C-alpha cells in the first residue's frame, strides 16, 4: 500500500517551459488536492477534485491546469512556467464520505523555475 | 487566505519539556486537524477534533478546542528530539459543499537533545 505517490521528486525548468506533475493514490479516495508550499506561507490550495470527473479552483489557481484522469490519478500542469512558480508541490487525497477523513500527502515535488 | 494561524511561529525547547502550539481560526468549522511535517517530507495527520469535542488525546498528544474563542492548542508532553518538525493546523468550513481543508503557516518546533 504506497499511499500517495508523486513524480517527479525534483524538477528544474526554464521560464516558459511546460511540465506535468503526476499524482496517484491507491486508497480508493474520492477527493484529491494540489497544494503549493512556500517559505512563510504555509500550504495554499491550487486545485482540488471532490470526485472523479470534477475539478475546482482553489486559492491560487492562476498559471495551472489540472486533470482528474480517473479515480486514482490527479495531474497538475504548468503550461508556461514562471519563476514565481518555484515551490514545493504536494498532492493529497481524502475520503470525506467517511466523516471528513484526514488528508494523506505525497512527499512532494520540488520545482525550481529559472 | 489561511483560515488557521499557528502561534508561535517557532519554538525551541529541551528534550523532556512540554511543547504547546496554538491555532486560531476565523469562521465556523466542522472539525480541526493537526498535522506534522518532517523536513523534506509531506504532512502526516496527527489528530482530528470535531467541533462538538473539547479535548482529545493520542499518546503524548493532547488537543483542545474552544469554539467560542475559535482556537485550538496542541500539547506534546515529554518531548523528544524526534518530535523536531513543523506542525500545522487545518480547518474546514462548516458551510457545506466540498471538503477543503485550509492550512495555517505552521509552527517550527526544535527539540534539543
């Protein structure tokens, strides 16, 4: 049981390049989330997917797109990377139907945009 | 914007001492959760307290919730060097809709051996 798996672990991009961050969970959770973590800012929600087939914007969605490919996978895409997107990105999943269950996090993707 | 805000931002103690972290939030909640993050890792859930609960224990952790003051505290008793980490509170709104936990900026705890 791997939990939440994120790939890649590290990535360096040049301004204007694109990339997709991958996330998969094996806990049969309905909800999945993408957060970014910056020093002194805590975690901020980028996008979330309450269930398969739905996605919604969070607090900081600009510059990102997401795809809920199936119940297991939720990807985050940067179409044209900017230095302001240098951050650590965390994917998480939960099953709110079971009384607001806690979030399960992956170990993050450390992205640097130069 | 952050719903929960932890206090203090940083805490440095000696092994064996107790560590207390506080979280304040702004709007009504269904529950409040505490998470721990070791350096370079994802967050790990510690404990959840529901809005109708006032205190909850789990091992060396004690969480209190005061909904009238919109605040919660996390107490770690008899701290160990391995407790060194950042601790975050997360709240969810009580207005229904999707389940969207909102995190504070965290408390960085250092426990000196």
